C-alpha cells in the first residue's frame, strides 16, 4: 500500500509515497468514504510530495471524481487540497479538478504550507470553522 490516511478532528491527510497506482488512489478514496469519520470531516489534503510516480493505467481519473460526487450525498461540505510537485502528478490532479464530475471545491498546491493556509482561510469563510493545522502553516498567516 503506497498511501496512509491520517485522521484529524475535522479532516484527514492522505499521504502517498513511492510508486502510486490508480488502484492505490481508488482504494484510498473508498477507504476514506467507508470510514465513520467521513461524514463529519470538512477537509482532505492529498499529499503526493513523497510519490515517485503516479500511473493511472487501467483507471480513469473521472471515475474517482464520480466516486467523490456520490460520497457528497453523505457529506457535501468538504474542501480538497492536492499537494504535488512533479509535473505528471500535477497534470493528473488538474484532470481531476477539471472533470465535470468533480463536486468538491479543490485546489492544487506545490507545498503543504500553502495548502494549509488556503484550507484555514477557506474553512473560516465557508463554514465559520476554525481549525488548527501544523505550525508551519499557521506561522505564515
């Protein structure tokens, strides 16, 4: 398994590492939606910074967007930050964001601190929700 889901009180970080496959992405999405915590979260950070590569052979990124869209029936109030620095991973992230099936507000970032700042600001504006994220993001606010 090339991913780990780390749960927080109002969100989760999915950390991907090594060689990530479409199957890994699919299973990370299904595992997250299955968890009882899913209905109460407000953000997800998909961290691809430690991913060496991402191969979507045999999978369609639009299927992932469709699965997220279906999950929005139980929790429509999630913001997604995609964090990646490799061009091929950023291209797939853009494909997800631009999919007509993409339901959740989603932004792409090249570093974790910028993603966390966006989440803090957006959660405050959209949901009047104050969250504590790692110190490196809060220091830059």
